[in-house]
C-alpha cells in the first residue's frame, strides 16, 4: 500500500522528476509573496508569528537538553533575543540513530512523501521564515522572502527528487533465475533494502541559512538518514523554525521526531566533536575555507559535502550592449551587498580596452563607466535599500574598510554607508570598486567576501581567459562570466570552463544575473573546483548517502 | 548524428539498462567456454595466443618509456618471462589528460558505444585472457575463464551501463523560460556538458586482475576520464592484454589511445607519486588494508574507491538440510583455496550445537562434519584440482603454515598439499579448519587471506548474530550468511546486516554459494562497512566521476 503522503504529492513529484530531467524552468513554490498563493492574511500572519518569537525561549523538546543559548545580532539592528535549547551532542546523535529504524521502515516512498509534506508546510510558513532570514542575515525583504523561503524550498525539493530517483531505481526485490542448460535453473529470491548511512550533520552559514542548508538537509533526510542541523551562531532562527516544522510533520506520521534535531553549540569544540563522531556519516557545510578544510581533513568517517570560498570572475572582451552590460553588472555587484557566494569579485578587462557598439572603451573608461552605473543604479534610496540589505558581519565591514583605505588597489568607486529610515542601526553599505593590475594577485586572488570587487587589468583577452581558468582551478569559483561578441572568444572561454569546471554565464544584459542560480535548472557549483566539492543538486549529491543491503535465498 | 558504435550496441545497452533496474539474472557474455559462442577454434587459438606472449616483450607504444620490466611468477610454476614497458608516470598522466579532450568531444553516447565495443573485443579474447588470468593468479581453468573473462566483462558492462544512465540523464541543453507576469518571459538557452574529473588510476590485485579491475576502469573511462591501469606486480599480463585491446579500439575510433595506459612500476614510491598527482581525480583499489589506508589518507585530491580486507562470516543456527548445508560450505571454503575476498572466514556456531532435520548436532559434531564434508568434496583429485587452483602468494602459504601449527586455534581439518600432474610445481593446498572460542578474537577477527577458516564457538544464536554485526561493523565484510529454520532468527540477522551493512545469503544449500556475486543482480560490497567504501556497481559508483559544466545566455 503506497504511503498516503506519497499519493498526495505524487503529481508534484512527477513534475519535479520531469524538471530535473529537462532542467527547463520549473518551480512549485511561488517566489512572489502573493496573497492569492499564500492567503490574504499570510503576510500579516507571518510577520506576527515572527514577532511572537522575539525575546522568548524557542521551545523544541529534544533529548539531552542542558540549557539555553541565544545571542543572534540582527544586521538591521533590531533586538532578537531568542533563546534556543542547548542539547548534549552525543544525546542528539544517539537519538537520531535510534530514530532511523522507523524512517527506514517507511521506505523510499514514505520518506519522499513525508519530505514533500514538510516542504509544503515550510512553504506555508514562508512569511515567517522570510522575516527570520531577513532579520538574521541582513537580506532585504524581497530577497529574504524569495531566497529564504520558496527558492530554498525549491532546492530542498530538488534534492528530494534526485534522492527519490536514485532510491526508487533500486528494486525492492528480484527473482533471479539462472539457466543451467538441460538442468532446472537456479532460482533465488533477492531483496534489496535501501538503508541510510548514518547520522548526517548539516552546518549552516550566516548569509543563507535556509537556501544553503536545505539541499544537504533534504538530501540526507530523504535517503534515510537522521539529520542534526547545526546553524550559524547568528542565523539560528530560520533553522530552528525549519527543524520544528520537520519534527511536527514527522511526529504526525508516526516517525520519531528525534530523527531531525537542532544543535546549538556554544563552542567550536562541540561542533568538532559532533562531526567526528563515528556514527556521523555525512557532513554538509557551507562557509569559510578554514573550518571547511578542517572538516575535510578530520571527518574521515563521513562524506563531506563542502561549499567553500572562491573567486568568481568575469572576462570582459567586448559587447554590443555596453549600457545593458553595465546595468547588469551593477545589479550583480549590489545585490545583498555582494554577500552572495556567487557574486563576481574579479572583472578581467584587457589593458587595451574593449570594443562596444558605442565605440572603443579604454580600461579606464570601463572602470569609470561601471562606477557610474553602480552609482546610478543605487541613486534612489528606496531602490538601494531594497537591493543592498544590510551587512551581515563585522568581518565584512572590516574588509570594506580595508579596501576603502586603498591597500588593495585604486578605489574607483568608494563604498558609502546609507541610512535606513526603518532600521536606523542597520549597517547598509554600497559596493566598492577597485582597479588593479593582473600582477596584483595578492589583492584579488583570494575571496574578499562582501561588496568588494576588482577591475583587473589584463594584457589581453587571451590572457584574461587563461587567468580566469587559473583562478578557478586554484582558488575555486561558483560562477564565471564572459562578455564578447566574438564566437571564438566565447568558445575559448567555454573550453576554459570545461577544464576549470565552473558554470559560465555569457553576455548577461537582461533580467538574469551571474549570481542567480535557479533550482531545477542551474546546477549550483560544479563540484569540480576548490569552491565546492559537490553541486546542488545532481545524482552525485544523493547517490552516496544511502547503501543497498541485499539478502538472497533459494526458492 | 548518433555514434555508429552506440547504434551498433544500442540493443545490448537497452537490455543492460533493464537488467540494472530489475537486477534479475542477465548476462550478455557466455560464462561457458562454448565453441558455439566463442567459435570452434577459440579454445585452441586463445591458448596459442597466450603461449605466443611468453618469454617476450609485450609491446605497447606508450609515452615516456624508460625500460622494460617483468618478473611475474606463476602459481602453477610455469615460466612466464614476459617483459612490459616501463613508462614515466608523469608522462602517462600528461598524455592521459591531453587525450581527455577528444574523449569528452565524442560525448556520452560515443563513449558508451566505444566502451561496449571494447568489452565485445575483450569477450572475443576470453580464452587468451583466461589463460593469462589462470597462470598469473593460480585460479583453476574454469574459474579463470568465468571470473577472468565473461564475468569480468559483465562487471565492466554493468559500470558502463550505470555511467550511461547517469550521464544521459543530464540534458545536453535546455530552453529556460521564466514567466514574468504581464511582461515577456525571461528566456535563456542553457548547455550542459558532461566532463570527466581528470585522470583515474585503477590499482589491480593479484587474485582477480580483471574482475576487480574492470568496474573501476570502465566506470572511470565511460564517464569521460583517462585511466592509468596499475596492475599487481604478479598479475600484469591480463591487465596488459586489456589495455592493449582498449587502445586498439580507441585508435580505430579516432580517440588518442593514450587515454588508457598501463603503468608498470618497480617501486611503491612510483605508485605513490602517481596516485597523489594533482591531476589524478579518482583511484580504484582492491587489496590489503595497509596500502588501502595509505591511499585513503594521502590521495586527498582524488575520490578513492577501495575494496579492502574483511572478515566474512556465517551464523549457523539451525537447518533442515544439514548435508546440503555442509556440501555448500565445503565448496565455498574450497573454491580457489579461499583466495576470494568473499570467502567466509568465521563460521559462528552456538556452543550448545544446532538443530537439524537429522537431529541435534553438537558444536563438535558440526566441526567434525564440516571437516568430513570438505574432505569428501575434495576426495577426487580431478575435482580438487579443478576447484582449488593454486595458491597465489608466498604470504598465503605462510599463513597456512601458521594456522597449521595450531597457533590460531585447534586444527579440525589440516591443510594438505596436493600434487598437480600437469603442473608439478604448482602450490595446491586444501582448506584448513580451526576451532576456537568467541573470546579468541585475535585469532579470527582479522582477515587471514587464503584457505583458513574458523568455526567459532559462540554462546548462542543471539550472541552469534551480535558478534557477526560487530565483526562487520568493525572489521568489515563483503559477505555474511545465516542458516536457520526460524523466521525470527532470519529477521534478527537481516536487521543486523542492515545496521552493519553487509549482503546476506540465507540458507544456501544448492548451487549458489555465499562467495559468488553475480553481476547485474548482486551488489558486490555495500560500501557501508570497512571492507569496501563502494559497491560494484550502483549509481554512487559512477555519479561522482564526472561533473556537469553549464553555460547559459539570453535568446
């Protein structure tokens, strides 16, 4: 008998299966905060639900609780003061492992149905989640809604869909009949059980606490594993809301809710002990290189899926839409003040300048014109505030100050602090643009997270493509771009990205931006360069998270 | 235009795709050395082709050749004296990397067609390969033919088929059309290129130089990678024949043959430098724990697929077919003198004995009866010689001698040296059976490769199942077995194997043996316990060997 939630969501799953096979546009969760989709009172309800969480203890009944911890600081300056349960990590691991038996027993279809039901519930919570994401990360409202809720849910569903495709390909049983010439055949019945590998830990980041957490969370969960969510210390609330909803749906369906727990840890050592626990078999991580490298070096008992730092770059060779190119780049550099792992950091421009439909533009022209384009785009405060959001961390403010000092290159466009009428304490910053030479590798060839970009003067286009390839291969990148009107240049850049293994956006001049990655169509990260060892999402992201255990006997 | 070899093998591929989905019995390569299948003169031709190789230089024109190396010692005592080209490992890596471009360009269908063509050619070479396998490994003729040729080809095709399934699921291109309400949609064309991750190294073992090499070799090759085959120093010839055939087929199809090369290395350091080369992105390894551990610890730039040592075990609780059970076990322990990675090493028997259709049998009865069954089975020399083969390594002879001394447990059945009329210098040995207590963990709880098995006295069935689970979880196993007439015992053992993640054979009393693993149906290894971190073959075995590199632009 099929699981009722599998039946309920079968049509959605079929559409999702079709989407991962065609990778055309598809999304089941409306990215517009529309009353028609979400309900007439959803916006107000969600806001109130969020506000009701503030200044309180966030109750989740988890095993091994030892105390409470809070301390999130909103980049918008509002007071959050939410306290979360602190639980003994070993107790969470043991409870998760114990809960896996019932999760295995419900089978692939049951797990898939329940996971989609969870996503459905999270979707209904989109406004509440969006406020939580906005106020912990500094994302502006629209981005917090879209990336924090429907787009994150898309990525979660994408992982569930790949997981279903792989698990459902394994037959539950087979009758094996081997001919023996004139003798009767050998006949065996075989059963194939899909078994999760163990407890998974998902470590969230401070800027995209749902979008970067849901893929690993749902990939591990759908494939039969328990999951412990370890959020970034400044973006706990979106994770806590998510975990609570998951636990509710699990319990409703007779699954031990301790299958999914929240781990709030005061000390790094707690996390280190958790992720090296022998029972932990997968770790999903988004964040900096230092801890990422530590995880890869120390979590030898687990498969580590890591998204780390990179140096995203764009080669600008030529264009027939100069203004549109500048507008597109201005948006890319401004969006969430460059605090996206996909934002371009290095724009590689030939020393001799570029050809455009508007005539030749020197390197200095390009610098000045891009600076003007960013200034123009952010001229209206309401536009600026709705795009920039607030700066998430003091470290990023420090990096902006360092860049502003001129230590990293000539300041072509200075960063400005904007006032936010609604949130007077918000740390809002416009992008800073620096000009430097290709030889100044120390400046631009490491990730400088935040609204800091370099216009790098390169000998010529060929050198720019070679430099891009080297940057990606050695320092990693999630995105690369090229602007050129010459097919042979685009071909050369394409071949370079095949070797360095990075996704390429070509001549973006409209309403799509290099830093945007659309679930079910764009693979986020290739898994083939140092910026990420896995992609959202593909078969490799799920296939190694479960094992097939067979048994066989004569019949 | 589809690749002609893809067209040629399309029907076979479709059948293989069906087989991996149903995992019922299927094999395209006849396991019987039948003249009808292989040709009336195939047996004689194959033997002559093999003999023509002896005492000569094995020519393969590879880059960076610096000399010649041989030294294989036949366990059957015949003189091989074949010399193989020694090539600079860095030259092989560079040539492989260079050759990958044309291999990528031929696309998934081209690679799949060419890989199946290669397997077809290898199949036609089955007799020659079988002699090479027999004379380098000590396998008896029939096993050498079956496991060395058609069964190995099955496993190769299985890997190619999974690789095709995953690669072909990635669309070559997509038209992405995102609605924008009343405005025109955003439209982008996207291309998705499947790109191999880099150079793969496949390290063979001394006992199954094709069966354990073809899965990794064909998985890496089919997914777009160059492959360097590093055979065991005593089983080079089957690998060399394979590589030469692959290179011939590649060249016929316009692919740079340096895509696949043979690496014969005199020193371990050469192999260590090869596998840690930054360009090497996958390592497939079958062999002992020491070097396996080294690979896992040091090849951090590569995905390592490792099949290591284990302690296969069987719980004997009860049976309604005592004689048939003993016969089955006698065959399992005798086949290739226990030199299979799937042979049972520890038989766990309750101290109080077992119930059978023939009445109660004490622990001592079971020991004595199994010893008699082995003796009886091997009583006829022609049967014994055709099953046992010869002992592959001096280390195994040493382990037999150690066991024979009584140092590891009470000798229930001593190993005997048999004379081989055809090969007077062959080292043929019958199995040794030892009795020991569950507490004697030092004796039985590490792999003692070769015809050495322990009948371990365990308190009761419950303890036996718990012990089996602990053995598998801590020391690994590729196979586990249970004999019981009680469904609740079988269920308990089944649940234990789900936790410890090992394949289970239940009440084998007929013509299937726990150490046999049938391609397209049995998953060889689960990848979930210390004996192997991957399975032959499943999606996880192929999905992480390639990356998808996308590019997108407005249309």
